[in-house]
C-alpha cells in the first residue's frame, strides 16, 4: 500500500496538458492533495498573467492604429473613396445662351425674351434707363442721321427700362431670330403691319404695361416699362418660354486667356492700323475704336478698351460718356432721374461694326432702308483685339453670324454685345 502512494505522488501537473494520458488515481494522501492544489494555483498564475498583458497590448495597438489613421495626411496620389469623390466632384458651369456669362440656374435660358426699341436722340432720350442690362444691342440710323437701338433682353430685373420708341423693318429683321416679345410705340407702316400679323408677340404702346414719366423726360421720350410690367404681359398672354437663336460664345475663362495673351503680345505687335494681326499671326492689340455713322457728329461713337474689365467704355465723338440709369428692382413706376441714383457709363464686352448698304426712302416719312439680308464686312472688337471678318444673314428668321477669313464662325466674348450698322457710302470704322 505504501509503494502505491509513493508512485501516485510522482505524477506531475503536466498531465493536464496531455489528453492521451490516463486520469490520475483518486486515492491520494492529504499531503499529496495540498501539494497538487498548490501546483495548480501556480499554474493558473503562469497562464493568467501573460493573457492579461497580451490583451492590454492588443487594445493599445488598436487604439494607436485608429489615432494614426485619423491624423494621417491625405495622399493626393491615392484614389479617393466614393464618398470623397462625390464631395469634391466639380459641378459643371452653366452659361447664359444670350450673353455667355455664367448663371446659376439653367432654366433662365428658357425664359421669354424681349426686344425693346430705345431711342438715342439728343433732345430727350439720354440718359436711357436700364440699357446696361441688355444682352445685345443693335444700333442703326432711324431717321435724319439719328440712331436708334433695338435691344434684346432675358431674365429682367430692373424697375425701369426705356424710353420706348417706334419700330422699323430692319430692326425687326435683326430681332426676329430671338423669338421675343416686341416692345415698341408704333412704328413705320410695314413694321407695324408685320408686328401685328400674328407671327409675333406684339406689345405696342400701352397704359397697362407701360407708363409715362413727366418728372424727368418729355414726350415722346418719356414712355417706360419695367421687368414687373413686361413679366405681367407675358403672364397675361401665357407666354412662358422662348427659343432664341444665339451667337457662338467663348467661356469667360477662354476670353480672359485671349485678352491676357493679346496684352502680352502687344509689345511686339505691328503698329499698322490696317492689319488685324501682327507679323507673327497673333491678334493685334486695339485700344481705341471710332465708329462714325456719317451724318451727325452727335451720334458718332468712341470706344476705349478697359483691360481691367475686358470691356469697351463707350463715349460720343464730343467726348461725353454715354451714361445710363440703372434702377434697382422693387421700385414701382419710379422717375429715373429722381429715384435711380447716379448714372453709369456703358461698357459692352463686344463691339461689332457691320458695313451695310443704306439709303433714305423718298417720301414725307424720310425713313431709312438698310440691307439686313445678305453679307458684308464686319469688324469684331473683343478681348482687346480686332478680327476683320464677314457678317452673313440668309433670311429674316436666320440669325446673323460672323465668320473669319476661313469661313469659321467667330466665337464672341461673354457679356453685352453691341452691333453697329455702319453705312457703306458715308460711314467709317477706325482703330
């Protein structure tokens, strides 16, 4: 019996790790039990302590990794995640179809357009009101050497626009492609007949959609309208949209780049006023323009290039600036000279001179006849330079276009475009 107990005592705790060994005998002395219990406690300590340390190490590594990931700078060479891509993706820019300027809402391009006849005489029409907001302006002699303006608008905002005067057939030829509401106060017989034919949205002199200002202007140059009144006219007539035929345009970025290049090359440009390009084929810098309609000095115009705004400050031959009032939105039928602040100088982004055949019709009306359908010389001034090209218009409904010597359509710089019809016989363009 004593020999059996001695053999049992020699069994070590390592048997716990060996699942192939047989179970230890149950009979053992009290002393052996105490010894084995002590060994088990020591074994637990040996296993539990390393596991605790390991757990702490694992947690520390995980936390450190998270913190390092949060603070790690973004590598621009790495492909961004889908979420990051959606946040940094550039939104395509939207441009006005009429002006080429950037707009925030594409639906503006579908709004109704307006063609407003504005006088330019010296006995009461100046300063005009809101004219700096027109997208496109056609200037031509109306009668006796006095010019008149056919203006194209969209997305009206101002409280006053005008004055408003009568319509001519050649203005109608230029306006028709813009799919606009004609805004005028009567007109020559043929023009009135066409306007009232049902083929146009026609708004002639009206006490509902126009008003007269007797505090600053005298009749007949005291008839005005406003964005609110014109929009009401379209709403009443259910005119909700227009589909104008428009000019090819440069983006603002393209125009800025061209203007910068022209100025950089100006030092080496030819001084010849006859050439539109210098010896290297680069666009010639042009800073001063004179457009003469030929009969009355008060209507000859001068444009000076403003490099800061990439536009052309407009004045008259006398040296007087061509200034206009700009009446903010929200006013109700105001008197421009009393309520619209100080006038500002006109400064279109593009100035185009088209050479046209013109003569005065016989008869008491002394109306002008101007060739609008066909082609002729054109001088396109933009971005501080000039391109001598050709204007073309195939029919009344077809938009006038401007092409270079290669027959390529010339893209116009964004902003207000001013087109002057200069008589071949007695007008001139100098720069």
